[in-house]
């Protein structure tokens, strides 16, 4: 397959099929190089045609709390007060810059997720 920028759905499907054929190619070989290049082309097409929105900030906090086994009291140590946690999680208080920084540092939630409007 001649590699070129993928512009149509048909070209995308053809590239996916070729990727499947050479999926186990060894790095450093011609097919390995083709696999790497094809992966970049497919990734570029998918980002443009199948974008994934960032998650809602509050849902991201709740999800991360669940992953870490945190309760509201644990999050209060990050945000300051238990009442503040309740207000944030119930969408009655916006996240401040200092809250965003602490959530990013302590819960490892990306800032681009936390700064979104909700």
C-alpha cells in the first residue's frame, strides 16, 4: 500500500486493513516502518473525524475519587472543608484556581479537564 494522507472513509478502511496485515512487523524492517507510519496516519484521521470530548470536571473528580477509594472526607483534605467538597460535587460552587491546582497535584486530574465550564 502506498502511504499518503488519509482523506476519505474508504482510504481509512483500506489503511486499517493494511495495518492488520502488518501488525506484527518487527521494528527496523520495511514493514515495521510502514506500520509506524500507518499508525500515525490513522491516528491523525481519527483525531479529526472521531474526536473525543474531555470529561465533565465534576464527573472526573467523582471518577478519580472512586478509583482511589476516596470519600468526601478524603477530598476535604485536598480542598479544605467538607462543606466545600459538598458544594463542589453538587455543582453549587465553582472550582477555584487553587482547588484546580490541588486536584491536579493530589488526584492527578489534568488541568485541561478541570478548567472546563460545567
